[in-house]
C-alpha cells in the first residue's frame, strides 16, 4: 500500500512537471509570436511616422517657398539699406532666411513680409554688434586716440567707393546716397514705409516699436531726407 502511494505520488509529480514544461514551451512560443507581432506593428508605425514627417517637411518647404521666398528681393533691399554694404546684406539675408526656415513651423500666419523683415532686422543688429566688436579691435591695434567716438557708421561702405560714383549721377543713386546719410533708426522706418510700402502697423511689428514712435520717426526721417536732398541739389548746381 505504501509502495503504491509512493508510486502514484511519483507519477503525479512527473505528470505535473511534464505538464509545466509543456506549458512553458507553449507559453514561450506564444511570447515569441507576440514579440514578432509587436515588432512588426512598431516597424509599421515607425514607417508611417517617417512618412508623415517627410510629408510634413515637404509641406513646410512648399509653404515657406510660397509665402516667404517671394520677399527675398525686398529683404535684401532692406538689409542693404540698413547695412550700407551689399556683401554684408547678402550675409544678413542668408542668415535671416535660414533662421526663418528653421522657425517656420512656429509661424502663425499674418503678414509674411513684416515677419521676415523683423528677422532681417534682428540679423542686421547681430551683424552690427559683430562689426563694432571687430572695429574696436582694429582701433585698439592701431591705438586710435578717438576710439571712444568711433562708430561702425563711420566705416566706408561700397556706396563710398569710386566705382559707385557713376551710380550717384542717377536719381536712384542720389536717393540711396541721401538715405545713407540718415541715422539708422530714421533710415529704417523711411525705407520700410516709402520703398517697401509697409503700413504703420507692419513697421511697428517689424521694428518692435509703438505706432506712435513709428509715426514720429517717419516725420523726422522725411524732414532729414528733404534737407539732405536739397543739399545735394544745391551742391550739384554749384558744380555745373
């Protein structure tokens, strides 16, 4: 009897152990299948996500090309009038459009020209600070006595070279020369208003100024421009 109980118990134990091993094997096979299924789903999701990102990038590029790129020439003209340097204007505009494209996903719409002009203006200020830093270094090297009164506005621009003398004989050249003699803050608003046709509100957005300040600067800029223009006219009369 005892031997029988021992034998039965042993058989039950063996049966339970075999059943457990089979369950583990069956479970292991199911896990592998589930892993393969999840892996396939993850791969499909990744492909779909990559396709969506690619489509989004393409859509972003198309929108940028449609809404911002048409203002490239105007942006260059604005940078040219601000910097008074055609080479610097090219660098400023390139940096501006690179920044604009990188941040275009945050563009909420509205006046695209005012938006890109504000970026051009910021890049111009960065260029101006760098130019002043370099100018101070050059002044220090040459031990200039009046270094404290030095300004990057004193640096001769391309418009001051002999090659530009013929251009000044034209009305467009005279306008550019007169504008270049205005202080930067006045030159900026006058160019935006009279040459680029921006509204007071757009200029305020571009220059980060209250509309009242924009209007007062425009009035002063027009007065300064008229005075410079008349002075140029008198000088030409004397030279004839």
